[in-house]
C-alpha cells in the first residue's frame, strides 16, 4: 500500500502527482473540440514540473491516446465545477484539495469574493512559484491554506480569514478517494458546521470498492504512463457514510448530476468511447447541494 497515515508529497510524487496529471489533462483538453477547461495555466505547470512522462503526454495530441481520453473527462468535470461557481454567487469560495486549480485566476468572481485554496504545503509552494514566475494576478482575493485535510483543516481555514457566518461555495473535485473513510466523514461534518444557510457545495464522490478495482484494471490514466503508483493504488476504499443521504438529513437540498448527459446536451462535447466504469462514475458520482436550514 503506497499510502500511510500522515503521508506527505510534492508535485511529482504520490498524491501530489495526481494534481499534475489532472493538470496535464486540462492542458490536453485545449486540443479537443470544443475545449471545455479553458485553462491557460495548465501547460505551464506541466513544463515547470519537468516530469518527462507528463511532458510527453501533453506534447502528444493524438486524440486516440490514453491521455486524450483523460482530457475528455477532466475537461467535462472542469466545466461542471466552473459552472457551479458561476451560479453560486456568494462572498467566499473554498476549493478543498485545490491542487493546480487556477479558478482564482481564470474565473470572474462576485465583487469582494475571497477564494480559499486548501492543499498540502509542497503542492501549494510549487503552484505559487510557477504563478509568481509568470507574474499571474488572481481575478479576486485568493488565500492559500497549506494544511492536511485529514487534520484540523477547519482551524487553519478560519485562521486564514474564512468567515463561517457567511454563505460559502465549496468544491470537492478529485479529492474524496484519497481520504480514508473516517477522514471523509469528519470532513463533511466540518464542512456542514462551517456552512451558513445559503451555502452551496459541488462534490465528486469516489468509486465504490468494486468500481475502484474495475477502474484500475481497465482504464489507462495519465499517471499510469509514469513511474508513479497507478492512481487507484493511492485510493482508500474503506467504508464511509452515504454523503448525499447524510447532507439531506442535515438540511441540504441535494441534486445528482449526470455528466455524460451534460457533456452531450449542455456542453456540446459528447464522450467518445466511454468505458462502462466511467459511464457509471460520470453519471452517478457528482452532485450539487444547497443548505436550506
Ligand atoms: C487528483 S488531484 C485534484 C486536484 C484538483 N482538485 C483538480 O481537480 O485539479 C488531488 C489533490 O488532492 C490533494 N489532497 C489529497 N489528499 C489530501 C490531504 N489529505 N490533504 C490535503 N490535500 C490533499 C492532493 O495534494 C492533490 O492536489
């Protein structure tokens, strides 16, 4: 098992590498028609990291490659979370496990909005370095919170200026399978506690245990092209509470999102050659919710 309690990483190792791989997929999305991620920062991060396999993946625009398949689903996923923030229109946003997400730079935010980005210290350090070299300026106030989401991240967030009295838009994209079940359950308890009525959350759930194995066996991902452990080996597949059910009981209005339908009918880019496990994950693992009481 390549994971352990309290493990840490940088941008080219373990879970940190998955942030770079997702970023490479966003860079490749630019070659698809139409592009959905619109992330002008992505290719620069891959180049700066100097990891040869991902650099080669981004240079190869053969649209039948494994990397290009990753670009299809990451592009659609990016578009879903972008649309979530565009609709949320609240005064603070929290991107949990932000990785190399540049929404604080790419998107138009409501006036006086603060975007908090939470991730491990060395991931955020690399990100800051590359953004600084490029002279990038965020499109709103951005606060990086370097902490571990298995620890007391809520205290670090509040110390960084987060206001639990104001509605928040939370994004959990590409995070949950990297957390043990108990840490995921605790994370949702904290998120609920910190959410004023009128808060929104957009979530990508992890695969169920059987699906994780199917994913590992049948899907080539960009990270499998490199020396890193295959992504599914970085996942936890232990028991966790039913998040949608739990949030509903706490007073959130939960709405499931089918990204296969959205890609075809809303985003104008139907999936090509979608393997069965991905079809299921993209149809059933995404949801949005609003706290109503
Ligand atoms: C697959 S990447 C997704 C990054 C980003 N959300 C995106 O979609 O581009 C997973 C991210 O989760 C972060 N992560 C996973 N477990 C974490 C933890 N316990 N504490 C802080 N960050 C964590 C990693 O550092 C990495 O940036």
